[in-house]
């Protein structure tokens, strides 16, 4: 019986190291790119001001996002700066004469009062900083936001080769206005003029004019001294000699209307009047103040209207504004998705394989087959891949044996072992163990397996140069037969009458060593 062998610990997979290295080559660049992208987004989000923060473009705030330096610059030019923290009081303040109503955060206006900006008195200029689409539609300004940049760009006053429509801005240099661009809204009929690369839109009409600026950078304390931002802001706001600065610390509450005597201000084109909210007048109290009813100055209340809208209001028959998917999400989300798509495309191109047949290329050097086999064997030895080496040896032996035995490649292992044993005279069970047995447990067993496979292939399928095997009763060819002194007394093939299910030869010390084979 063969001596018991101790099972060796399972060897590591030979491809575990290369796979790990390939994974690191992919994960490290992607991790660095994700870290860089995350840092960029966080830095940009922290750098961009929020109009809802307290002190944003406030004439009394001295922070980076405040507007105290702009207010001081206006006072140095002799311009009166009147700060108002209530929307109704600001609207009433511009009725005292020529003035500029400066609204630095239009998004904070309440929907019930934003429509009142559409009916300002004569000689009043309305300046809105980066208004939303909702605000532009509420004041019936026929422009819409088109494209938004990652950061504000310094641009000149000319746009599309035409001079700026505002005379006080024509002689200026570059100003950081190019953040949000505007275009004429579909169906807009009012004459709208643009300048500063479409970052400023002007609607000149009687009795007032509206100016939309696409960036807050020229008005902020931290950017006012860059480029010509100071000259731009003071020229735009100081043309009328008086600025009514609407300073909202947060979203404006719903308007509370009074009668003009005390408390809340009255909402009427004439002092002492009312809009139907408890004061003397002919209103019914059904207006909403958002430009769709009697809430804005000068509007009459429709007592016969069921929904509080004026029957002859041209906006009553207008369809609902479109809400496209592009405007439903912030611009940075689309930029992030585009960058991820580009990164995925580059990764796919990097990892892609060329289509088509392989192109033959001349080898720089000629490597002998023996050197290739030796190099591969050393790799198997270094990785401890005895199982892979055994599979390779057995597959090569079967590829040479099955054609000589006239067996298909899909023949059952028992049929192949029986055919080989019939040709060599060995025990079929021993032959099946050599061709399809367990994996070797150590290097010595792998070496014995290689010798046994080589013996079988030389007996059944000898190389063409060696010729056919000689006709002899010995299982070994005459050229390879050991000398008589080296052959044990019991050498030779097993008796022909031995049953087919007999076990391996009793004197064989190893399952891969045939009877009579020298050690």
C-alpha cells in the first residue's frame, strides 16, 4: 500500500495578485477623480452666495456678500440711499419722485406682491438681480433665462455687435455680469434690448423701465473693486439720484394692507386710498395682490368676478407657463451628469478591446519553445499552482491520446482509460487515476504524474520521429527499457487474465507510478 500523505494547504489562486493589481489601477484613478470632483463642487457651493442668507446685498452689511461698500459709493456721488425692509413701504417710497427701486433678491418676494412691480409710477427704474423665471413672468417682462455659467465672467458692454442701450454704461469697461444670460421669451412683443453679452436685459416702456442683471458680483463687497464693477453698479443705480433699496432678510410674509392712517401701509396709487382690505373704497376684498387680481396698485376690483381676476386682464387668457425638465433641476446637476458621462466614456474607451481579427506583428526577439515552457513552469512553481499545472499536462496528454485511439474529444473518461489500458497493458483504474485523478498534493506527486503521462503518451502516441512502437511483450519500448539489473524480479505487465476491476499493482509505491517503472 502506498504511504499516507499529508494534505498540503490550498495554494493561492495564481491570478489573485494580477486581479488585485488591475483593480487598484482602476479604483485609484477613479477615486482621485471623485475626490477632485467632490472638492470642486463643495468649494463652488461654499463660494456662491445665497440670496436667502441674512445680509445678502444689504446696504448695512459689511460681510463679503453685503452691499455696504456700494451704498457708500452711491452716497459719495450724492445719491440718496433709502433702505426699506417691507415690500409695501418700498413700493410707496418710489412714488415720492424719481427713484430707482433696487431689488437684490427677487426670489424672496411674496407671490402676492411681486406682481405689483409691473405697475410702478413714472420716472422709476426697476433693477432686479438674477430674478427667477417666476418673477419675470409675474412682472410681464418678456425675457427668460437661457444659459448659466459656472462662475461670473467679466464681459464688455457691447452685445451682438450693438452698443449698450443705457448711455451711462456705454463707456465702461468689463464688468462681472456674465453669469446668467437672457433671451426674448417666446411670444414676447415688447422691445427688449441686451448688453454685456446678454447678461443685462433692458425693457424700456412708458412710464417705467425695467433692468435685469444676471449676476450679483458687481454689487457685492468682495467683488465691487474688481474690473469696472464699482462704476457699473453706481452708474446703473445712481442715474435717478435716489435709490430705494429693498433689503429682505428672508422670504417676505404675506402683505397686510391698511387704510393709510396708522399701522400697515395702504395699497393704493393715491395716498389714503385702499385696495379693498378693510379700508374705504369700492373693493370687494377678493384680490390677491399678485398681479392677477386687485392686489397691485391701480387695479380695480372686479365685484362680479368669481375668482378675483379682472375680466379684461390680458393675463387671464394666457396659458400656464411651461415647466420643462431642464429648468426643474439646478444647473450644477446637469453639469455633474455630463462630467460623469464623459468619465464613463473615457473609462470605456480605456478598457475597450479592439474589434476585428488580431493583426500580426513581427516579434522583436525569437524565444525558443523550451525557454517559454521553462518560464511558464517557473511561474507555476512560484505561485504554487500544482492544480493548474496538472490540468495542463493532462489536457495535453488527452489531446495526443484520443486521436490515436480513434475516440472523440467528448468521450467519457472511463472509455478513454480503458482504451489506453488496453493499448499499454496497465490496470484501467490506475490509468484513469493518471488521466483523470485527483490533483497532486506536493511537488513530488506532480513530478510522478508528469512522468506517468509521458510514459502513456510515448506508448500510445509516440512522436513521428520515433516511429511505431516495437512489437514486444514489454510495456516499455526497447530504446527506453531499463537494463536487466535495474528491473525488479516482478517486472512486466500484469497477467492478461487479471480482472478489469483489479486495483493498482501491489508493489507500486505511488498511484502515478506503474508496475516495473524505475524510481
